[in-house]
């Protein structure tokens, strides 16, 4: 994980969290759980830094109570735990209510990844992003809730034409009467990695540039530092935050049927 306030911002309104644990009980296969979150407090709104921090704290508390504690107690069967999608949706709803009550003029994006062994669940609101990567490939998992993305989707403008509107969101935590997160389910296999970042990173670096920086870095931590440094050098005026989670490092060439597990977690 790495973060920087950028060239012109006086404070860093981003917040992030990386939490990982493995449970190994006698007679049971090991089970791992990871929770990774990036939130970007909305610029131009008061209390943006507090909003992003409160959103992460609220979301993490609910997920750990509903999923983390049952996991530690040895409850691993699907019937013994609440539905994952429901827990993620409720956690975002609680964060939305908390911000509306405490910081009614603030807002934040939030992109979280819940990892249960190889299963990966993404909950997303705003224009921070989640990518799934492997050697020579980086795929976007989330959809930007911005006016710019919407106009491009509808064919009413090109990305270049809506650049000044890039930061205008039509969906954010703490804004509006309610918020519904996008939820995505994927598998994080051996040799793959998860990249979470705010728009301060992806607005400055292309996917090919991010891929090259990651693959040339000796560790996930250094990859995060190098990504932030390169975004800063390329006129990085906004806050820049990045979090990288990898299964296996250095990244191997993809191999069908490879079942080795050697997690490298960057927090």
C-alpha cells in the first residue's frame, strides 16, 4: 500500500485498509480472509478526509462482525454464515447512513475487496477502481460512477471531450437518499493480483504503464511505491492511493492447473 497527497493538495483525503488473516485448526483445511479497501474523500466537500475514514471503519466493522468472527469460530459452511453479497451491501448502506448523519456535506468513493481463500468479492461505489491482473494483463473489474463514464457509455462524447467532468460523480457514499453498490464475484488464482486505487493513479497512468511498473518491481510494496511515484511525476495533482494484493511473487507466467499457493500480501 502507498499513498501521497499529490502536488497541490494540502491534505490527503484518501483512506485505505489492508487486513489479512489465516485460520488453521486441527482436522480442518486452512482458511484465509483478507479485507482491502480504498476510499477517496470527495474533493471540494468539507470533511472529505473524515468521510473516507468513517466509511472504511464502518464497512470494515460490519464485515468483520458478520464474516470474520464466524470464520474465527470455525463456522465455515454456507448455511452458518450470512450471504456475502448481503453483508457487503449492508456494510455500504451503514456507511452511507453514518456519513449522512455525521458529515452531511461530505462524501466518498469506496472500493472494497473481500478475499475468502481464492474467492474474491468486490463492492464498489464511485470512481476508485479495482483491477485483476496477471503477467502481461490487467483487467478492470469496476465501473466508474461518473458523468464522464456515463456520457462515453451512451456514445454522447469521447473520453477526451469529457475530461473536465471526470471527477463529477452521480453516485457516492454519503450523497443522496440511498446508495446501491456494484458487487462483483471473481476468483483470485495463483499468479494473479488485485489492484485497488483512487482516480489519482488511473487518471495519470494507462493500464499498460501500470502493468509494466508492477511487473518490473521486486515486491508488491515496492510496486505500490513505484506506481505512486510515477503518477506523481506525470502531473499528479490529486491524492494518489494504491493497494496491491498478489498470490505469488514474482509474477509467474500463467500455467493451467498450477495449484501452488504462496501469498504475497501488500498492505
